[in-house]
C-alpha cells in the first residue's frame, strides 16, 4: 500500500506507474489529511485494519509493505511522523521540498540547493508546459522513470552523501527525494 500526501498528483502518478507495469495488487490511497503525522497515522490504521481483515479471510492478505509518500515543505512535527512510521514498520519516501522535484528528475538532474516548492514547480513547467497539480503529466514523464532513478541516486550520493533509507537524513538535503526507492520496489514486482 502506498499512502500519499496529495490527493491528486501523487496518486495519479503512482496509478499510472501501476498500470504501466501491470501491478494490480498494489493499492494507492490519498491520506485522510495532509500533515505527515496524519498521513502516517492513517497508514498505520489502514495497515492494522488490513491485518485484522486478513486474519478472518482466506482471500484478503496483509500488506507486505506500507509506504508513506510526503514532502518536507514547511510541515511541523515531520520528525515525529518519521519516528512513528519507523515504530509501525512503515517506510517513508520523503521528498524535499516537494513531490514535483521527483517529477523534474525524469527530465534533468537538478541539484540546485535550497529550492522552494514554487521554484521547483516553475522549473518543471519548462519540461511540462502548463503543469498544474493533479493535471495530466504526459507520457514523457513515465518514459523517464529510469532517468529519474539515476538522477535521484546521483544527487543523494554525490551532493548529499546520505542514505535515503533513513528519511530523517533527507530533512536537511534540499533538494532530494527517496521516491525512487518505492519505484524500484514496484519495478522489481512487475511481470517480466
């Protein structure tokens, strides 16, 4: 299960990836709320509910993995959200400053430091003219997934020298993303 901060852009992106790779067993859900602490709490409740449902069913299975996808933006208590996720066995794919940074990496390695959400979105519009949250991303984005993975890994390794699996480390790495970890996992699940 992937629980997303946004109700439009992030779920639409992941749904297209799942369709492209024919992954019908993965659920993508917008969180009931947009604060990271709320997103993680929502994911933990859904994970627990699925565990209970699976214990009474021969058809429903527990989630193998649960991911929360959210941005740094200016959210208070983000460290609390990351800690709570860890305590509940939930992985976090954090992007600093915003999800659009991940989208931008499909086109260009953009590592200019201390970017705001608005600056990243403006840069993304150079590659997706007229980009608006929740709008159509176009096929070019999905054709560039491998490029985005390479760019994300390269920026984390060369610019920040951090391990993206420790979400808290990315709080100070602007720009950075760990969305590629979810994407790599999904790609490994795709039928050959």
